[in-house]
């Protein structure tokens, strides 16, 4: 059985504005093993979020090969990509992206709505995740009633509800104070020790040090 979860080969991404073509990614090569914790750092505008969107199947590369669990995803339809993304990839963002009118539990269950019916077992799982993340007494609270650190923990629980193979975190501590940041990173570190593959984009060197590998992305290419 292959240890490689995903493999990128010569991934390029360009955008056109009028007659001007902007090359955001200039030939990315990357392998990530199952159970790895990878941090991607680099200056703003270097292509980090674009790369994460491609890895997360939210965007398609202009050219190149992307194998996820030994499956070439560039050939998949939009619906097939959405299904694979929902089943295999969890997302944690800087801005939390919680639904303001929904409770913590309802926000965690949201990805399951794309699958169809939510049953009692799903509800128990959502409650168990929130309990594990220290939110047992907050399941019926709405985002505005939670601190930033608590909202991010709800977002992490939501990312885990489908038992993903890969967790992608884009500046997950960017809107948090130092204490909440440490708590969130403790959670991610623990999840990784349990075998979850994590890729995190961050500007914070202290956050990046939690990973077992750091890659620097500058001007659309990884540098040594």
C-alpha cells in the first residue's frame, strides 16, 4: 500500500486580466505522505492560498498532474470533485466561516447535509467531537456567543465530521490571541499524532514549528 496521500507534478496556475497573463504557480512538485504534518510558509502573494485551493479541490490547475490517493483528479467532473472533497478533505479557515444563525452542533453537521439525511448517529458524533474539543456545554450556542478560539474549535469539529483523509488549514490561528492559538495548535498536533494528514498555511513561524516539515513558497515556486 502506498504511503503517498497526494502527489503534485509540475502544477501551474495562471490568471488572465485583459491581455496580461499572471502566472501564480510556476511548476509545483510536491509529495505528501499519509500521516504527515506539512507547513507551507512564504510571503503574501506567493501562491500559498492558490496552492491550497488546488490541493483542496476548490480550484483546478491550468496544467500539471494531481494524484490524490493514487487517483488523477484533473479528469474528474465538477460533481465528482465535490463528492471527493466532501468525503476526503476537511477545511479550517482563518475566518471560521460559521453560519451565524446556526448552533455549534448545527454548524458541525453542515457537511453531512450534502450527503443527504442526518441520522441520530451523526448527531452523536457531532456532540462527541464538540465534547472532545472542550465545547460540551456550548453545543447549542451560536457563533456570536462564542469566543474566537471556541469558534475555531467548532470549525475544526466541522472539518472532522466526515472522517477526512486530509485536513487543510489556511492561517487557522490568524484571528486568534496567543492563548487560543496555542490551544488550536495543540488540537491539530494531537490529531496528527493520531494519524490525520495535515497541511497548514501560515505566516507564524511558531505555528509552523509544530509541523514535521516546512516548505517555503515564493513567487510561485518552492525554494530551499
